[in-house]
């Protein structure tokens, strides 16, 4: 039983994992990342303008595509599925995923000529599918969007629990709270290895529940004297529903600015996640409402220059002009590498007299991370009891801290490695360092 990460190991973003057994491979996730902090070369600005996104080079598996049994997508974040439209033609294998993720993927693929050729097999949580020599069971977990799943991969040579992105959240606002029984049951199944999210391994204690954001957001919206604009990640349907509830409680009407928000709410409606009583108003009607009745949700929390919030800051948005004493709330984190554009955006807003609330400065929670802190990792290791821990989805310091936490939680060995290392997860357990050459490739979005 082999594990071979081509992306996402010693970095956060562009996950592409391969599992190998009996001469066959199984791909888990196929994601993108922003280019900006990663390739600072001479023609940096020009390069970023032309190729704002990068993906893992899939050459290794493309050369062996006849041996690839299928592709699993754990959830609908860009760092897990964003590269499918750009790379899928290189392997052309069926994709297995849950319904919400399938819907997101279909919408993306509809912009590509070959999109209709992609075979997407919808899987329900807890179902088991045989894909080549791999028997795969989907385990529902909690994260920061609908239907995230971890997968248990079983072969005669070994069993692996690949967690995907997760946190322990008893009240995720959308979907069921985390059911620890699923993971406790793994504890009696002699799981060989757990390949696990390291993003917040350096953070102590437990993460904040998604449901805790409502009181924080209510506080700041309720204080706001005039119009309110909130920026959050479009895929976080739970957060959007929380904001809609806050709008109801504060007597405001909610509209959304930005294509990805419109798309995601459309998908949430289609898949039954959007509550019918959360009514949105047409963005073109915002200008006719009294200022204290307006609540806008806008794209662009990471300072993306063409997104709605940057347009508002530059007074270039067609539907609204921000004025002094309006409030802008960033219900997100600053993704490392985006500090500079976000700072510029905040400065621009403050120069216009707008009150800005950012989650790292707010006294009350207005953002909840979707990844496990130290205590949550410890709980998961205590339940699953794997023999081996393979920390992924993190930078070097996250991976090594995660390895220490795993060992302190009773795991025999923690294999900390990087993209291109080949991990043998069944006896004799070992890592062939740099077994495969990996690199990033640039992606050009269609216009
Ligand atoms: Zn991720
Ligand atoms: Zn994620």
C-alpha cells in the first residue's frame, strides 16, 4: 500500500494525492493554489497577471493513466477540486464525489468544451464503492462547507484513513454535527495509517464552532449605523445562512455582489441547503433602500482586484457607492501570502471613512476555521488509533508539530515528508525520499 503526494505536502493548497496497490493507483483530490506567494521570479507581476493560478504537475500519473482506477474529490474547495477542469483531460477517469461537490464541479466544467465528457459518480456519505483494487468508504466529517468527507481505503495490503480537511464541530449550521462513532469504530478496525490535515496543528485547544459566528456577526452588524458589507468565502454556505439570519434579526435586507456568491447560493438551493425563509433582494434594488436596512455580502476578502469588495473600495461598483460611516466586515482569515493586497484594500476603505472589522482584530468570533486545532487532532488519534500518522495539508512547521502530537497521542510512527516522497504504508513501512519529481504548473483561466 503506497501513498504518493504530488501536491499539498509541505504546503497549503493544490492537493493531489495518489494511493497505490497491486499496480493500480487511486487519486484523491486535484486542487489549485494562488501563484502569488509561490513563484517570485523576475517577471513576477507580469507572470501573476497571466497565470494567477498553479496546479501540481500530474506528469507521473499521466504517464500511467491506464493504471489509474478513479478520482475521489473529498470536498468542494478550490485546493481540492479546482484543477479538475485543467488536468482531467490528461487522465480521463471517472470522478467519485458527494452531491454538493458534484454540483460545484459540474458548474465549473460547463465552461469547458469537454466538460460533458467527465463522468461524475455521486456517492452518499457512508457508502462503500469498489474502485479497481481499492474498496473505499466515505465518512461524513465536519469542515466549512456542505458534505465534506474523509475516506477509508481498504486493500488486502492495508487500510488507510484519509481525513481530507476537517474539524470537530458539533454545530456546523449546515448538515449534521460531527458523529464521533464513525471514527471510534475505526479504532477497532486496525487502521494502518491516517493521512491527516495539519493546517492548524500549531494552534492550541479546540477550534471555534461555525455556530459561534452568529453572535459575533450580530454584535457588529447591530452596532453599524449605516450600510454593512460582509465579505466571506463563497463556498461557506453555513456562514452565508448565518449572515442571512443576522440580517433578519437586525431588520436589514441581504443582497449579494459577485458571481461566485450567486453561483454558490444557486448550488445550495439546488441541493436543498438554502433555507426558503432566507430571502435575498436583487442587487440592483440596494440603492433604493434606507441605509440602515442594507446588508451586502461581497466577494473578494483576499484582496482580489476584480472582485466586488475591491470595486466598492475603488468606487467602481455599478450597484452601490460606499460612504463614510458604512461598515465592512471581513468574516474570513487572511490566507498567508495575501497580506499585502488585503492591507491595500483595507487602507482604501478606511480612506473613504468606512469602518473596517477584521476577524483577527475582532473581540468576538466573526470567523471560524475549518481545520483541527491540537486538541481535535489528539481526539481523532485517540479514536482511530492508526499505527502510522502521515501529516499532510501543511507547511513544514505544521507537519512536524502534527507528527509530535500524533506520537504523543499513542501513534507508533509519524512519517513527515513532502511532495514526491513515496510512503510504503504496509510492512516494511518506509519512505523513499524524492521518489518522483514534482513541480508546479501554471494554469490559465479561460476569459
Ligand atoms: Zn484544503
Ligand atoms: Zn477545505
